[in-house]
C-alpha cells in the first residue's frame, strides 16, 4: 500500500517537472559542422544555434558547440537560458513602439502591427518573435543574412523596448503627464 502511494507521488512529481520543462520551447535555428585544424589532422565538431522562449515575454538566444549534435543543442539551450530577456508586450500581443536593433553585421527593423496581422518576419527573427509571444508585428532583416547575428539583433531590439509606465517611472512623473 505504501509502495503504491510512493509510486503515485513519483508520477505526480514527474508530471510537475515535465510541466516546468515544457513551459520553455526551444527551436534549433542552425546546426553547422565546424572543423579545427590540429596537429594530428582535423577535429570535427558541431555548432548549434538555439532560441528558447516561453511565449509570455521571455526569450533568449544560445550557441552550443560539441562533438555531437545532441550535446551542442543541450549546451545551446543552457546558454539561451542564461541570456534570457524580458519583452514588454501590449494587450494586442505586439510591441509598444517601433524599434531597430543591431547584432554583428545584421540590422533588424521592427514595427508594431494591428491585431490580426500576424508575425510578418523571416528567418531567425521570426523564431525569436514567436517564442517571445509576439503575435502582431512587422519586421525586416537588413544587412547580413547570418542567422546568429539576425537573432542577436532581434534580441537587442526587443531588450531596448520600454513601456509608457517605465518611462514615466524613470522621469518620476505620472503616466498622464507624459504628453502634457
């Protein structure tokens, strides 16, 4: 009898840990084979670019390298969780104001959109926005087509977003007095 209770409790705790893990979604944007020339020849390894988010305003980009793909993805997920950012979303699941971001040679332009527009973006930027929980936005990649730099540019843009209440708090005035 006690053993059966223990097994039920274990199942419940396993379900809770799965729920916590399933809260975060991860998407692999790119896996690359990279080689390093060493004394004995060439050493092969894999680089994985992983974007992780909870679709409720938190997103991060991680990079992992390992001798096998699974190890690289795991390291990328761990790196993404270390570099999470908070994204302020509006009631319509858009961004509060137009913003531009840069990362490496890539530039990203983002504009808020009306409800029902959807995510109009391409490549790694689209993945970042979807995992951040943005539902209505217009975005354009400019410059480089490198997925890592574009993802970092998108994260850079999203991290510099501010809401009206944030700006009012910084200035020490009421939100109503911002325009007056």
